[in-house]
C-alpha cells in the first residue's frame, strides 16, 4: 500500500469527549445498520420506516440513503466497480463519524460486492455493525421498478446497472435477512425493531 508523504505530518487529535460519553448523554448505544440489496428491494423504504420507529422511541438516529449521498458527497462518482468501492468507503466512514457521535445510523446502499461490504464492516467494532440483507428476487424488483430504472437498463439507457449488466453478490453472513417477497413493510420493521432495541439497550415504547 502506497504511503502518503504527508501522513507523517498528520497526527490524530484525541477528543476529551468520548463516544461512550455521547452514548450516555443520548441514553443508548450507537451503531451502524447497513441495508444492502437490489434496487427496488425495499432498502430505503424499510430504513426510513425504521428511522421513524427509532425516533418515536427517543433514539438519536440518522439515515444515509445511497441516492441522496450521490447528490452530494458522492456526486463525482460513477457506477464503475472502482467508484462503487469508493462510494461504499465514503458511506462507511461517514457512518463511523455518526456512530462516534453516539447516533444510530442507517445506511441504505445497494453495495453489490461482498468485499466492499466486508471492508465497511471492518472499520467498526464487531458489535457496532449490523448488516441487513433486503432480499428480493430480480423478477420482483423489475416488476416493482419504482424509479423506472430497470426499464432503462434493459433498453441500454443505463449502463452498469446492478442485476442487469453488473452482478450483485448476496451477503454471506448478514445479521438479518428480510425477504421482501414474503414480508410486508410492517413485518420487516417489527423484526428489525425487536432485534435492534436489544442492541441499543432500550426498551420499545408501548404502541400508541
């Protein structure tokens, strides 16, 4: 690995306020919940609904949506394998900052390659990274096609589209698998909530 000549002049500055202090202030642990799956599988919809559920239960939470990030911090990246790798790296590093700030962060990104997802996982302590595989068949995703992207990919308007002319590698060991061919949005959020509230050290409020 090449060494940046400037690295020897860059020294990590240690903050007097630690992650544990921020977690104590917020009243819960912080962690990264990483949603991966094909376009149209339901990643963003589930992540957004989960965000609302956590918020209702007084959890400090923030959603990093892949499309939204490509409007800003990742706007200079294409959909090539190399740029997808960088897209995941940046998303994970941003998420790490949120976790250090004591916040539960949700990342909804296709992240098609296992190696890139493993690299994202490696920057977090083991207990602070939860991979959620939003599983849905390509046929069903194409049938839904909420953004009309599959249609464009099939006609050649979009190149390097995951599932069509670029592969999607299913996660090998995700913490949670949500099969949205079978599960409704409500069922998916309930499954995630029960799992995550144990992880963040909070009891779920009684339903209104």
